[in-house]
């Protein structure tokens, strides 16, 4: 195998940024030689097109290319091989800076580092070529020759969400996530801390969604409060959980001391935990009450929902221990069914961790459970929670139709909410069918797919009328829907054929009654007035 290390370039103020992807093989509807070029330093990109146009496959390709690189760099088995040329940029971090210093053995100031660009070529089983350069402030191009671990030159996190639980966009990411989790659980007391520098793989699966929302609702910082105001929530009062560390063999799951400490800190919000068992994690149900405890939460978790979520995520991950080691290995190797269904392989016995109930106080003083939120409330909180909790420098978000359940007002605020919530040095690529969302996007930041081919956006979408966007991009040429359109056409032909003033006046009244305010109603009424005057 040819294995040389990447190409890295650097410009000030850049976030992670995908630069170029060229397919060197057929991938579903995309042909060999298909090339995608990304706008330089676009922090938010929209992917659009009608159903079946290729927009979800485009997102899938990006995820699977990164999974291919991840597998080859870490010497994992490659289950889905793709041939490609790929370039992306990273914003400088202290870790990347230390790698540059170690490579060059020179006094090179962090302030002189601009942008790092990574170039990868993968073709067949024998070619995997990666090179890295960086540029200083005077644009000197310097190659990194002795990179020890390429993992640090991958995105810090790859976070994937699919509104419709798209299997093809998630399966390979979930496979390697399971490989990492299995490796950890098989050796969690002697886990290699260097694995912390690997790209974090996050697919926002159902089991984790409520945990993300709970994690942000317990805080009162500026960004969280803007979200609470949007959905008219005052605070999260409490939630209930079950803990069962007893295994089938009647032995208890033993956890590292640090994790035990974090779980105890969380259970400390229950009035029963320390009274029951001060030294160990006792099995049972716990009601965690947070009313009037926001100052404690802020101090305990450093005012960062991510710190709380890590504990809840860890507890949810423990449920994988309910799957035998042999079955976990089978899942990792399996191609014939969806590995997205990992959690369906739990035995019928109790899970190690389960979120049971919750109580959310709304602004109108009513209390609801987290699953009592409307689909739109749940989705907007979830998307913003994952952007806030997983957002850090050099994170790439791939969101497949994250605005499906939002009402028109929230759709119009969607892009501005993403901009407010996510880290400035992360990049978000989302797909949408909503023209209202696209009125906040520049044309150069939109990938428009039609019949599997990338098309140019030939209108200025920013601030444009949604009806124009709907016509140009989604092929909807009517401003009213099909049933109303048929009625419009019936009235149009009726007016065209009618000469009786009395009949025209009756038709006019019917139109005023049947049609709401629209350009179509105005056109019909104008046609009547013109006939009456003639």
C-alpha cells in the first residue's frame, strides 16, 4: 500500500471547511469523475433538490469518505471502499500547532499559523496517499514530513443527524462508533488515552435525543435562554431514571473511578441516592430534582451542557454491555442488516440505564413531559442542542432535513439560529426542502441537485421571495396547491366563456367566498372586471 502523509495549508480566520471532493468511482447515481467544489470558508451550506435528486446521497458520500479515511488511518477493516480525491481545511488548534513544532523543531509562533489544508487520495486497495502542508503569515509553504498520528488532522468530531433515520447515511459511522465502544468496554480500566484524539463519531440516534435536550434545558446561559424563549419553556424541573448494574451472571458492572464520580455527581440531585448507599452506585429508580438548583448545576458542570451530556451519554452507552461480546463482534462485521438497530439487540432484561420520565415547566406554568413537546418543539431543541453540545473547533455537522417539523416562523429563523448556536470554527451542511429557509442563504452556499447532477443556482436566493425559490429550485411553478389550482382553472374558463353580466357578478361573489387573498384570486377578479367593462 502506498501511504504518504497529507497536504496542509493555512489562512487566518478559517473554520473547518470542505474544499473539494472528486469521485474516482461510480457511487450510486454519481458517475466516476463527478466533482464537488465547496465555497471557500462557508460555515453553513444548504443541500437542495426534489426527492430523488441526489442530495441525501451527496451527504452520504461525505460521511462515508471520512469513514473510509478513519478506517484506513486506524488500520480498521474497510467495509465500504470508495475511490476519491478529497481536500479539506482545518482551523489551527494547540494540538495541531504542537504537531507542527515537533515536525520542524523550530521556534514557530502560534500566531503565525493560518490554515491547515488536508489532501487525501484513495484508489483501490493499493493507493492511500495523504499529505500535509501549512502556510505561515508570509505564505511560505512548509511540508510536514514526519507525521506520527494522522488522527489529529481529521475533524475533531463528525456529527450526523437524519430526520428520517436514513440508514445509508449512518451505517458506516455507527459501525466504527461501535468498534470504538467495544474496544473501550473490553478494556475500560486500561483504556489508551491517546484514543481521545481520534475523530469523535456521533450519530444522533433516538436513544440519545432526549438526553441532548435535557442537557441544555438545565442551563441558563444566553444561547440556551434564547431557545427556551423560542419554545416558551421556563425550566426542566426533574427527570427520572433507572439504574441496573447487575449483569446476567449476577456480577455487577464495574466502572472506572472517574466515571463513578461523574455518575454520583448526577445522582446527587436525587434526595434518595446518598441515603441509600454512600459508597456504591445502587440499583433502582432515581428522581433527580433541579428546581432552584441552577446555580449548583452551573458550578458543577462549568456552565457547559456538554459536561452534563457526557455523563448521560456514557450511561446510555453502558447499555451495549447487555449485548454479548460475540454478538457485538457479529454486529460490527454484519452487512446484511442495518447496524442502526444495535439497540434492538438488547435482551429483554432491564437496561443498565433508562430515562423514564421528565417534567418541563412551560411559560404558562403548565408541566409537560419531554415527549409531550410537539414535533416542532422537539426537533428545534434537538438540533440546537446537538450544535451546542457537540460544537467545537473543527467539528463537521451533516444534518439531513433537520427542519422537517418546524412551523413557518421557525423555518424563517432556522439559519440565524444555527449561526447563533454553533461554534464559529465548525461547519454545518444541511439538506432542506423549504424555500423559506433558503431566503437566508447566499446562492454560492447552496448545492442544488437535479437528476444526480450538481446545478448552478441562477438566482440570488438571499432575501428572495420564497415562491421564486420554490419555482426555480423545487420546480413548483404554482403559488397555490393542486386542488385550488384546478378550481382556479375552472373559474378562468367559466369567465372566458361567459358574457352575461349577471352571471359574472355571481361568479365574482363565489370567487370572493372560495378563494383567500392571493394573486390568483386577483387575476380572476381582474378578468371579470375587464369583461364587464367591455
